[in-house]
C-alpha cells in the first residue's frame, strides 16, 4: 500500500506540472496508456474483454471518468494537499451512496464522523484563499462520483473479473475525453509528453500495488495506510511547488482525515461484531 500511495502521489505531481494541458486531455492520455496495458494483460490471461454485466460496467466507466476529470481539474488549480484532502471524502460518499445502491448498513455514529470530515473541508475552504468555492465544489463533486464508481465496483465484485472492471474505465473514458478534447485541445510540447505518459504508467503501478495489498491483508488495516497520501501531498507540494499552509488549514485537513479514518475503523469494528 505504501508503494501504491507513493506512485499515486507522483502521478498527482505530474498532473500538476502540466496545468496548461486541459484536464480532459490529461485523462485521455492516461486512459490510452491504461487501455494498452489492460488489453495486453487481458489478452495474455485469456479473459473475455467485454464482461457480462455491461450496463453496470459502463456506469463504472462513466462515473470513474467524470470523477477523474474533476479531480485533475482541482489538482491543476488549487494547492496539491488541498485537492488530495478533498478527494479523500470519497469513502464518505461511498458509504452514504451504498445505503441506496448496495443496501449497505450505515451506523448512527458514522454520520457524526461524516460531519467531522465535511467540517474540515469548510475550514480549509474558508481559511485558504487559494481554494475558491468553485474548485472546492468541483472537488467534492468529484469525490461523489468516485463514491458512485466504487459502488458500481461493489455491484460487480462477484460477477466480473477485476481486470475487466479496470478495462472498462479507459474503454468508456477515451470516447468521452476524446470528444471533449476536440474543443479544448492543447498540443503537448517538450516535457509535456513525458508527464502525460508518466500519469498513465504511475496510475497503473499504483492500482497494481493497491490491489495486491487488498488481496494480501484485511481492508480495514491497509486502507488507513492510504492516508499517508496527505503527508506525501504536503511534502511534494512544498518541494516542487513551494506550497505553504496556515495552522487553520492543517487543522481542516486533520479533521477530514480523522473523520474518514474513524468511519473506516468503526465500520470495520461493527462488521467484525456481526460476523
């Protein structure tokens, strides 16, 4: 998981290095790399590309595409750690939406933890003038769509091969981002090409090691480690982009993390009690 978070953090840096390339175009390049790698692996393993539950697979690809576009927009326009922190609201929305989409039970205390996380976002947006209400809203909306995508994956967990679920993201996102890029295209120059390719490669590496960690250890144990991403975002933001934060902004980030981690630990504890 530590390796996965490190690769994802480097991917975030690459996206932020090319703010002049529209987010939809960055997602397009990332999707092309992902499609090539996923197709090769599926072919080598002899797995049927299109799967069985194609409606849910399509919705997984669609919601994931919207989520990634919005996340990349916030990465490019607001401080790195701020964008990453807002994106970490995704588990909150995954749980709330799971009530309706996969009939998952949410316990009363979890809503208190959800409120704590949202309070943290309000603090960050209120004290950091670099984070406008527009981009904070886009970040939260991206987290909502990430929550939708995770719930689509949950619906597919017993019916589809994991590689097929991954494959559907670029399969759906390439036509969408390709069409949008016609209107917003900026031709990459020089180092831009390297960063665009690295976004795709680092994402695949991150997904690989994250999957390996979830296969090797309990979800409740390794998921908390993922929040090291905030520390890396703060470090890389300072090293590469000279980003600084006030005490209140750190407090807001802390509230988001505490709320999400308490939610995950509490849910894992209640699930163990019910077994």
